[in-house]
């Protein structure tokens, strides 16, 4: 595999943050729209309508973003699994020297892998 990025921890962390952000965005946006609708009986000036127009204007963008990032989440999950499999087969960097699948991998103080932060060929 040419150009393998093998900081699986960073990819996994990003995917988890992306998934949480998307859940929060979807839930909070739906909640905001619901609250706005409920206020229609008591908020009766022009700003109520303008706020609704602003919500209507951004709704397609949020919907498109959430739909697109579902594919990104799936891609990241598959990439993480491929990289794990690649490293477990002993074909990772340094494996040709008989050093094992994690050869040359060091951990920094946060426990993250230092090998493969860039690309290997």
C-alpha cells in the first residue's frame, strides 16, 4: 500500500468527533425549529417570520452536509479497518527487517503512535 497514513488513533478520534458533532447538530437544529414553531402563538412580530426564513434558508445546507458526512464516516470506518488489517499482517513499515508489525512505532506522552504521521512508500 503506497502512501499509507497509519495514525489510526487520530483517524478514529476524528471520526468519533465527526459523528458526535453530526448527532448534536441534527438534534439541536431539530429542537430549535420545534421551539421556533411553538413560539408562533406568542411571538407575533416581523422578526418571528425573518427568523423562520433564516431557518428555512439554512435547512437545505445542513441536510446536505449531514447526508454527505454519512459517506465520510463510512469511508473513515473502512479506512481504519483496512489500516488495522495492514498493520496486523506484518506488512507495515519495518516489517521487512523481521521486526514485526509494529516495528519502529514509538508512543509519545499521550500514547499516540509517532510512526506514520506522514506518508510512507
